[in-house]
C-alpha cells in the first residue's frame, strides 16, 4: 500500500456522436414530417406564383411597379396557402397506413439531409426578410404575409442558385 496522496486521474471525456440519438431528437415524427411538407408546399405555391404572376399581370395592363408589387404580394400569399393545404392533404394521403417506424424513418432522414436543412434555413430567413419588407412597403398584416410568402418563393431561387453539387458535399 502506498501512501501517495495524489488525486485520482479523471476518466477521459466521452466522445460526442456526430448525430444525436434519434429517439431523443424527434419526439413527434408526424409533426416533423408535416412541418417539412407544409413548408415545401408553401415554397412551391409561392414560387409558382412568382413565376406565373408577373407575366399575367403585365398582360392584364399592370405597369406600375408599386401596383405590381402590391398585387404580387396577394398572389403569392394565395399561392402559399394553396400549396400548404395541398401539401398537408398529400402527406395525409401518403402516410395513411404507414407504421410509426416508417414515419419516424422519413422524418429522421429529412432532419439530417443537408440540402433539406439548408433550404429550411433559406426559407425561414427569406420569409423573415420578406415579411419585414412587406410590413415596411405595404403595411399591415397583409403586407407581412404577402412579403413573407414572396420571400418563401425567392428562397427556392436563392437556394438553387447558391447550392453545391452533390459531389462537393461528399
């Protein structure tokens, strides 16, 4: 027996996994899946409105940039709403009869897909900026919603133009 009074050596720190335990991170996989698909529906509806709206308004005689912007805010908001409802209904139809494990698996894969997470961040950022711009330029709740919906449509374009190829992500 030695009478060495030195303190015991602490154990080495545990390594943290690169991906947290899935069971702890996705407590409501159905809500996660619906959040994702409804956001993509909002992106789709707003994007289509941004593509189709300006030529239609132009051919209907709208020439003023301010009037074009005001009307596009309303068109994008409607497109966003239609896209959200469409996405929710399609998700409900697609997941009917799926097991909890299947829904969890899909939610997990979406949560850790780098491009999906990147588009989520673009969507939230562009919607926030668009909502602020709509509030400043158009005013009121309609301006906020219209601006945010235009931001959601523009986020698809921004994400696509600045995205990396799949080879670069590896």
